[in-house]
C-alpha cells in the first residue's frame, strides 16, 4: 500500500502579499495532531498575472482542542470567510454551503501570516466585474 503513495511538492509560500482575483477551488480538511484541532483550508486559485495558476488559502479552525465544534459568527475568521463566499453579511441562523461557491471568482487580499512564515487570505469579496 505505502509504495503506491505519490506526493506532489508544492510551494509552501503560496503567493506574495497583495491583491488578487482568484477562483474558489476547494476545501481541504486539515488535522493538527499536536493540538487535536481540525481546520478547513479554503483554497483559491489565482486567475491572472505573474502568479496565475498558483494557490493561496485561509485556514479556519472548525473543531477546537477540546473537541467542540467552532461555530461561525460575524466576528470570527470562519464567519468572515463564509460571509465573503456568500457575497455579504450572513444572518444568524442562516446556512452557507461553501461547495455551492466552487468556481466563483473573488477579489482577495493576501497578507503575511502572524508568524511571518507565509501568507494567508485576509479578505474575500465577490468579484462583480
């Protein structure tokens, strides 16, 4: 089994800080064994320019280190990402299905991470152009 594994080496830096037009591509679920957290990585593919075709993402905790589900709110990162995907504020009690937005174009702001080890998507606006 393990001899069938194939790995594709990616660029851990993503794209440099800046403003981009990107397509929402997918969500990857990430397990953090050190902190027993589960996160969703919202992945966007840059559409044009020097970094066209490269990926950038934002990581949001969905299960905390105590095993509790992290609920999206208007003030936390997960809630802000979902509002960006939906194209505006999300009312309490409403549902957002991220998969319905795969292939949608967004204007993204990418900034350095707090650790400085890479970059992350900090704002997401639906591209209306």
